């Protein structure tokens, strides 16, 4: 089985527009975003942070149902409200061959036996990463993808997950990059966008056929395109055609368009991995909740506001000098263990403060379930969660720590 990996580098945001987006509206949103982000001290008392905001775990240590069945009592001692889990029988809905029902026998045995007490916010992992040979215009391939998605969720729902973690990152074929598609000599970029939007609608219907009224957590969503919100429609289309992620937002628009009114989406904002100030969290929240509306068709704006939530991300390896290769390239390498823990406490606190409901904590070269945890990490999470839940201020600024480390 291919290892469960995620690429740990910041994505390159790209712009997006639909023909009924208004450039003047986008410029007003840009101005509003700047004003909001530059006044975090005014925003803090008005933030809609809830002490019930949740923190879930995901990483290379992603467990299977069988592992959870064996270790759940110990796992639930960790400072999380849930996790992302994978099925042992498979997790990539975008495989071009049908997933085999027989391979999920262990999952089907273990899932109904799980008795969660603390981990009540769990998401089943579904990849959207096809191999070479993928073709958006191939209806037969898409029927396979829909059937794979239905099988994954039909199995997973026995574990009563809160929702689906849909990972759209391409680990093999670049499905979002127009220039990499096999039929660019037959179909224009506009035609590809229309087809991708249709496929997004088909996928959410497949999801909902097994898990109606669900929650879809994605690591990226519409907000990753916000830096180009000021461009005209023509300029945006030209930019998107060249971008490696250029087709993805049409897919999310299609999902939103076809989704049941009770389905929810959480924009996981993976770029929060690298934040070094609270201001960045407020900027991101504004990008998700307001600036992203510039890219949504007029008839879907209200639906977006009702059904898309702002999430935030944490990245243990980046804060605790675990990134490879060449860890010396990263700021945390220059920090003391105490400074690394303080940075992570800062990020956990402000992530919880600025999310609508969920923060996901990602790691690679450590393992929560085998007790391979960097010194100070768990204590930093517990401290941040306690302060947040009790309505206390964080109690320190991280900027002096960051600036001091940069000078070393």
C-alpha cells in the first residue's frame, strides 16, 4: 500500500473568477480584508470564537479502524476531540480501477465495535488523487470514481464519522493543471472548467448518497485563490489556465452547487501551517468568509455563506524542527525547545480563536499513538486549549521570539 503522505510545502494560491463576478466588488472585498487584517486588536473582542471549537488529529500516523479498536482507550487520552482515519481496504476514490469490496472486511468488522467517548468528531479520509491516464471527459472513469466513493463511505459510516476528509492534492497526476490534461487539443480551457464543475457536482451526490447531511473537510478550498480577487475575469482566466491548481475551484463550486442544503464544508486553510502572527489568522478568516465570495456565482453566494465554514491548520513538524530534508532551512531549527513549544501554543490558541468550528493538527515525523512526541508539544496544546476554553488571553506575544530566532 502506498504510504499516507501529504506534501508539506505552502501551496501557491491562484486566482479564480466566474463570468458573473464583479471586479468592483472584488476590489471592495480586497480593501475590506486589508482593513480587517490590520486591526486585529479591534477584531478580537468581536470574534465569534466558541469555547466548543474542536481540535482533531491527522498525519502519517493516521490510524485504521482495527488500530483504533485495539488502542482507542489510550488514543483518547491525547488532547484532541477526534481524528481523521483511513480504511485499511483503500482510501483513494480517484483510483481508475474499482476498489474491491473484499479488501474492506477488516474495516467492516472493526468499525461497528468502536466505542468513542472523547473522539466524537472523526472524519474518514478520501483521496482525490488519480494516476496518469486520468481524463475529466471519460465518463467510464468517472463512474468508477463515483462507485469508489460510494463504497468507501458505505463502509465508513458504520463507524459513525462526523464527515468526510476530502484531500484534493495530486500525489500522482496533476488533475488540476490544464496544460497536463490529455485532451487540450480537443477542449478549450473553458470547456474543461465546465466539465470539472460538473464532476464536482457528481462527486458530492455520490458522497451524499451514503452520508447525507454530512460535513466535508478539505485541506484547501476557495480561499486559496484570494490573492487574485482583484483581477478582471479575463486576467483571471488567463492566469488559471497556466496554474497547476487552476481547475480546482470550479470543482468546489460544482460541489457547493449540487450539495444538499444541510451539507457543510470546512475550508481547512492548510496555509496556516506557516503562520507567525495572530494577524495572519484574521486575514485568513476574512479570506474564507468574505473575499472568497468574489469567486462564487451570484446565485450561490448565500449558499456559500450558510454552508462553508472557516477552519484552521497546525503543522507540528514545522514548529518543532522535524521537517526533512534539510531541517536547518526552517526557523524552528534555530529555536530552543521552549521557544518551539511557545510558538505552537501561540498557533493553537489563535487557530482555535479564529476558526468557525474546527482546527486540524497535522504531523509527519512523529507519532501520537506510539508516544513519539516532541518535548513540550502536548503541554503547549493543553495550555492553549485551557486558556481558550476559559476565555483567557494567550498572555504573550510571539513576534519577539520569531524575530530573535531569525537573527541567529
